C-alpha cells in the first residue's frame, strides 16, 4: 500500500468527475470520503465508477463516511461510530478516518474512541476532517474557536503520542468561499500518526491538493515516496495552475482587484507552484482557458 486519500467533498454529485480524475492520477490504494451526500444503497455503483474493488460506510451508525479500496488489500473493521471508522489493513496497520461533529461536546466521545483504538499499540494513522483547530494560529480570518475545545483536541493528540505528518501544500484546508473581509480559512483537515507508524513508514507525508468543487482540500498520504517540494506530475501542476488562474480571473471581474497574498494563500498549494510573479503578465486566455503570458 503506497497512497491513501481523504476528501470531504461535500456532495459526490458535484465532485465525481474531479474525484475520478484524482483517483486516476494519484492511484490511492484506499480512498476515504466524508459528506458524500449520497444514498448508501448506491455505494457499489460508486465503487465501480472509481475503479475500486470493495467498499464500506458507517451509514449504519448514522455516519457520513465512505471507504473504498483496491484488490489485494485485506480490510477489517475494528471500530466505528457516526464520527469515525477504524480499519485494520493487511493485519498490521490501523487507519482511522474521521468526520467530527461541529459541537465540541459531541467530539469528546470521538476523542475517547480514538484513544481506545490507539491503545492497541500498532502502527496507526488518523486522518480526516476534525472540525477543530489546535490553536488560533491555525486560521486566517473568521471568528476565534472555543479555547476549551482547542485545548481538549491538543491534549488528546499529546495523550495518544500522536504527531502531525510532514506536509506539502496549503495547510489551510478549508475555505468559506467568501471574498474581502468575510473570507476565512482554517486547518480543519489533517493527518496524524503514532511513532510506530513512523518506524514502518519513515518517509510518510501528506499533500494538500487544491480546492475545486468542495470547500475542503483533498489530502493525499504518500507512505513510501520521499518528501519533495517539486511535483513530478505535469497533470497535477496543470491542475494547480488552472485553479489559481480561474480564481484570479473571476476576481478581476469585480470592482477591485483582490489582495494577491490572500488569493495565493487561499487557492494555491504553497510550495507546489510559484506563479505570483506571472500575474502581472496576464493579458488574455487561450482557447484552452490557460493564460497568455507576456514578459514584464
């Protein structure tokens, strides 16, 4: 198993084409989806649509998590609730995926469940949408989060001996899609693991992919490849560029140009592309929708 993907896609109907492209390009062995807003009876259809061999959900517990995996991987469910699924992969790795409740009192049950799963003392990775920050520096704009809720989240991470994975891209994985002073971002999606997992996968890292059809960024965990800030895939680079310029060109149609720092922070995965110096040269787009650049 080399790659795992998680995405709170906020509706599979609006994101199915992009998701199928992401699966084709990155080829994750396991795919987790939060808030698919789809009928669970259609789970097998989506399994075939995305070219996976098996699937499961926590819909029987009133949850909003779907999981797909490829052939050749043994998956056993070892825990679950309406906020998480814990899976044993090939009898030697634990993966817990999370879609946490918004109300901090509801999340206390989740924190206890995750600590119980982690107590098994096996390589364990936890990833998903936690709907809370560790501290107030993990947001830009918007109102402050409840201090008690952030302290509880941090204490659970420490109590479980968990560490956040190295990452590339923009860690502000959620954006509200607003403009001007109303715009805000937050680090709601993350991937953490225990030290036993790092012993098995010392080069593991998380990549935040660009936001498109959802207000959340997809996360791609690479378990074996070395961490690099240079993307090797032209397809991924092209996708990043399209996201950046689409948002820039839409913004130029308003009464005033956006703050470019905010635009870069919100829509471009930092370290994947270095496009800001090109903005002054945009004069039009070609037939494919890509910008025509002139030297300044």
